C-alpha cells in the first residue's frame, strides 16, 4: 500500500486521479481503517489529506464558515463562534462516536462514508451546507444533499476530493437543531435522525425552513414538504395542527428498512416525533419562544 | 515492500521506527517498540483498550496508521507514572479495586487522564460520558467512576 501526504488539495486530487488500483482519501480514518481491517477494502493507495493547510482549519468568512475536511469533530466544539452560529451542526458532529473517535472523525468523512445514518449529514443539509470539491478539472461547489446518491455511492468523480464544507452566515432570527434516536445514550448508530433549520420574520412566523431526515431512506433526505408544512406558522403556541402536518410530511418522505434495530412503522413514527422536537428547539434558538 | 521510516516522540523520548504503511499505531507500539501496555480488545474503535494520546488528543491507536504518527507526540500508559511514583489515577484504581482482569485498564487510565487534564473536577455524568468509548467486561464501571473521582480530588490537591 502506497501512503502519500500531499500538501495541496490539487496534488491530492492528481494522486487520486492517476491512481491505478483502488485509492482512498484518508481523513480521520475511523471508517476507512475499520473497512481496511475487516478486509472489505484493500487499498493500493491511501492519500492522507491531513497535511494540506486548506483542510486544517475552521475559518469565519464573509459568507459564513469554512470547515476544512481534515478538522476533527472535537475542534468544532472548541470553536465558540461556530457553536454559537450553528449549534445544531456542531451538536450533530459531536454525537459521532466516543471522545476517542471525536479526536479523529471529520464531517466530510462522515458524509463520504455515504451512510444514510451519518449523524452530521442531516444537520449539514438543514443548515444549507455546501461541499467545496477539488478535482483534476478544477474546483466546484455542490450542496451537501447532492453529494451522496445511495448507500455507499457518491456523485464525486474519480480524482475528486472534498477540501472543505461551507456553512452560510446564519441569517437573523434563525436557529438549527439536530436530534437522533438510538437505543442508548452514547456510541450507537441512529435508527432515525432529524435536522431542522428555521428562519423567522419579525412576528415570529416561520419564513423559511429546511428539514432533513436520516436513516429512513437510502440517503439522508431533504424534505421540502415538511418545510412547507410549517412555513407561515408559529410554533410557540405548540400548534398541534401544524405539528401534525409536519409529522405527516416527514412520514410520507420515509422509505426505511426493517431490521433488528427498528421496524418500518417505528422509524416512520419516530421520524415525525424527532422532526417536531427538533423544530421546537430550532424555533426557540431562532428567538421564537 | 512499503516499509517506511517514521520519527516520533513517544512518552517524551525521540523515537524512530520502521513500519509497513498499513500497520496500525497500536501494532507498532506493541510489536516494534515493546510497549505492550496498550491492548487490542476489538481493533475497530469500539472498546478503547488501545487508547493513547497523540498530539494532546485521545485516540484509539487501532484506528491510526503507524505512518500517520510521523512528527507527532505520542503518550501511552507506559509514560503515565513518574518513575516509581504512580499517577493518582493509578493509585486510586488500585485503592478502589477498579480493575479485575486489567485488559481495559490502560485505556481507562489514559482516557481518564485526558479528562482530568481538561476538567479536574468532573461530575459522575461527565466521567461516564468521557469514558463512554472504553468498555469493561469485569467491573461494572461503578468502581472505575469512583476511582476517577477520587483521583480528581487528589489531582486538585496537588495543583
Ligand atoms: C467506534 C465508532 C463509533 C462511531 N460512531 C458513529 C456515530 O455515532 N455516528 C456516525 O455518524 N458515525 C459513527 N462512526 C463512523 C465514523 O466515525 C464517521 O462516519 C466519521 O465521521 C468518519 O470520518 P473520518 O474522518 O474518520 O473518515 P475516514 O475514515 O477518513 O473516511 C471515510 C470515507 O470518506 C472518504 N473521504 C474522507 N475524506 C474525504 C475527502 N475529503 N474527500 C473525499 N473522500 C473522503 C474516505 O476515502 C472514506 O471512504 C463511528 C465509527 C467508529 C469506529
Ligand atoms: S482495540 Fe482499539 S478500540 Fe478496541
Ligand atoms: S477489568 Fe477486565 S475488562 Fe475491565
């Protein structure tokens, strides 16, 4: 196995593009090493992106935030400005694994593992996150919900490497939240998860919403119908009718699997429950109540 | 083959080793450097028995490649005691009988050290969350939590 430590993303992309056999990007390695050790993959080339300066930091920019692809999740929780602007995204990233895993795991690795249960992904999608992708033909920016196309499948072309994730500047009167359901309180895979981001107007009426669900379909799904169900309403009076509509829209977007961790009925029911609860938290954070 | 020369600092000592590119840091520590304190329980990041500190951060050494340690500072259980003087965590684990077979113990001690370095006065809940990445088949965890609390008190006294 060839191990390379490029110092620019361009160089990493070239290495990946020119690779003959099986080649993998290495970020925190918490998925990649598990797959290597179980024999699922036998890389001929591993490209470690942790020596690329552009992947290493969290920057506050005019447009919002830029989180490098090698930034471990623990560093997100240490960044006060990021935590204040996007608490849902940071909380979701911090749910990944134990402290040991947090020291290593990245949100880009979480995304590129292409699991529908990836914890940081619904929160990123709800927040309107974008991936900055560098490839042999240059650079492009893609909405996070367009990156994964199925379980283990990605829209990245050969040689393309994600350099960073961007989050928009949080609009005024906005808030985000993420919740997951697992059978225990730590170290488990989501059975259902929900990320919600809301923007209110001056009268605390929801003006804009994004709702994303995890582990209930082949990929994390953005559910525009769920957003539509709550736009134009207030949640502070715990308006049951609006909440029912939100839950129903979420249920309609679910096509989950049935397994020992959760039945289809259970996942569909809980998707609505989590979306409602996450919406309430996001509403509060937006200054609604 | 793909053997690589790696330079690191292990427990304060400048250390060089040669390893295969796909070899884990845990295997390097145990098989090449003779530091067998870190254990392999699962090899997949779930049990924490292989916990070490790399550049100040707690990691599972079974999920780090040896080659990734180039230029890094690695701290293992072998460096926890100060010569013959045990770290308060080690003394309190003995005092509180926070171990039986002992396989998980080096990992718990390292994870607890990282916790106390950051937070010398953790609550029970904080201790349990900080140690959630470490599994123990023997003790039932209660004695471990008590030992960490007692060690925290000791650490605070010495400050
Ligand atoms: C004990 C344990 C507990 C876990 N718990 C959780 C959990 O609670 N929730 C959860 O969602 N996940 C969990 N995971 C899975 C894993 O930790 C996460 O998916 C993590 O975010 C992966 O990030 P990484 O940086 O370690 O990825 P890596 O292993 O480095 O990479 C993952 C994949 O993405 C590709 N990749 C990485 N970076 C890039 C890039 N910049 N461009 C292109 N491709 C890239 C790699 O080639 C690889 O295929 C757990 C894993 C372990 C071992
Ligand atoms: S051996 Fe590394 S976590 Fe179990
Ligand atoms: S003492 Fe035996 S596993 Fe913890």
